[in-house]
C-alpha cells in the first residue's frame, strides 16, 4: 500500500537545477533519510564554468551520500580528503560535529559530458550526532550485487534481501539501486519501519496504478511490490526512524539550539575550510524579509 506520492520539485543550486524530493512538507523523512536530490541527467558543454561548482559549505549531524549514474565530481573536505567519484562508486561523508566540503566538476570541466546522480542525507542517531567527522569512498566491489531475470540490483548501504553492504552506517537502513526490464518485479524489503521507492527513470506499477519517473512512493505497512512497465531505474530506501530532526540550510540536528550554534560558527569563520579549496565559500543565507501586510 502507498501512503504518499512525492513529486520532485525543481530547485536552483545557483549553477544548475536539481529535483528535490526530501524533505517534503507532508513527509520530512523516510527512516533516517532526511534529504534527497536528483541531479540531472544534464549534458554539460565543454569548459564548464566554476560558477556551476558547489563551493565549500558546512554540515553537521548527518552523512551525505553521493551516487552517480553518469559523469564525475571531485570532493574536497576539511579533514584533508580530495576524492573523485564515478558511476557506481559511493562518497559517504559523515559530518558529525562539523565538516566543510566542496563538490566540483574537475573531471568534466574541459570536455563536458553527462552528469546524472543522486545525493542523499542520512540523519545520524543521537549518540553519533557529535562524532568526529570522516570521509569514506567505496568502490563497486564494496557493495553486493544480485540479479534474476529482468532484475539487476546493487545494495549501496545497509542490509536487505539477505545481503549486507560494507559501507559503514550508524543506524538500521537500506539503500538499493535497481535496474528493471519491462515486466520485472521487486519487493521493498520487510523488517523496516519506513520504506520508499524513487523512480529515477521509466514507468512502474504498484497496486494497479502507474507512476512515472520523478516520483517517490512512500509505502505503508505490509507488502510493497513494484512492477516495471518500461525499462526503469528505481532506488528503494528507508530504515528505522532516528527521532525528530530539525533541518536548516545544510545543518541537521535533534536540537534547535545546536542549529543556532552551527550557524553562528559558520558566520564567524570558526568552521575550517578545506585546505585544498579555501579561497571561496557559500555564505549562510540571509533570512527572508517579513511579508508586507499591505502588499
């Protein structure tokens, strides 16, 4: 059974648009997943301007999960890591008590190319919110794959379908990439409190109803079976809730006071920039002015 359908909304990141899925007004989180952006597919022309890059910015209280279907990005962070990411690999950055990083198109800049991927944020449980920041890069070989007629799957993180990924997580969750041929079916994993499927491309059917790419289906209790109507790419994700979380800009926390401290630290320059990318940064957005009651 489907509890809710969330359609992606276009969000301008300053240099390009993404499809924003989470958070959503009627559903802030699915398990520990509190944020999901769909990047592309974009065909970038040669000589990509640096204004399209995501300049250094801060995070607390979460892990960022970057996963590409096409293209390349370069990550640089305040713990000293510089790392490219290519399709099928995973960049898993745990902010904990605080980290800064940039995401740039170094690998595509000269010749251009296609960019297509997802970035998720996973809220950390209370006991890990103030952990030391760290960055981990994982190859395709670190993630178990599985297949059956018409179905190819990759378990990016967590446990599902009798398999466990090598990616280090902080709470029970699952994140799976499926490639489905027309007529193929897969079921969302049982044993987790919250589950959802995001349609990256193609058309699927659930409970006799068809859904197109760009939609997230949030499932209720019980069986949830997905049938591919066309060739489809589907991400199935979820897990057990970690409790109420507040989100403001790039910060996530169980405490509003902690968000205010993070904002103050960023304004005051107390959060270290990446050594390899410390010449510019994204300032804290100014609050919107109050509405004019006479307008």
